[in-house]
C-alpha cells in the first residue's frame, strides 16, 4: 500500500473481517490487514450490531461479548461519537436514510477517514470509499 491510511469500517466490513468471510474485496482485506494503517470502528457500528442481534437479524451474541477486546486484538481503535459528529450527521442531505451509515459519513468527514464499505452510497457524500 505504501502510504499510511486511516479507515473506518462499516458494519458489513467489520463482521466480514471478524467472521473471516470471503465477502470482503481483496483491496478491503489488504487495507485492514496492513499494519501501517489505522483502522477505526465506530461506536455506531457496535450499536447497530447489538440492535440487529437483539432483533434476530444477526446471530452474533458471542461476537458482541468482549467486542472491544477483539477489536484491540485486531489492532483496531474504537471511534467515539462526539457532539460534532452528531450535529454533522443530523445535518447531512438525505441521500441515505440509515442513521448508522449517516453517522459513519459524518465521522469520516469530520475525522478525514476513508470508509471500507461495499455500499457506494458513501460516495454521494464525498467520502472516500475503499472496496
């Protein structure tokens, strides 16, 4: 990769990485694996995962137990939600109605992060996307 990049994983990318699914693109996988890169996981992603687990849309109870330790083991950093992030997310144009993805957009914009996602909607907000 050469240059150090800072990336934010969306929920699909994080789950694919932690569950070792082949649904990640090779570029996404290389970017996450590169030791020189900073990989962030938003609090919003953990929140979305917990909601989907509770609703029965995902069966990831074991993954959620000790999630923060798993992220540390993977060399990932937790990205808190700041007041600035919340205000920015609330003011975004409605290209996308998913509140969790809108938070990721706001965080990526505020913190100058690329997003690892298979969802091209991030590009409508001018966010760099790795896939």
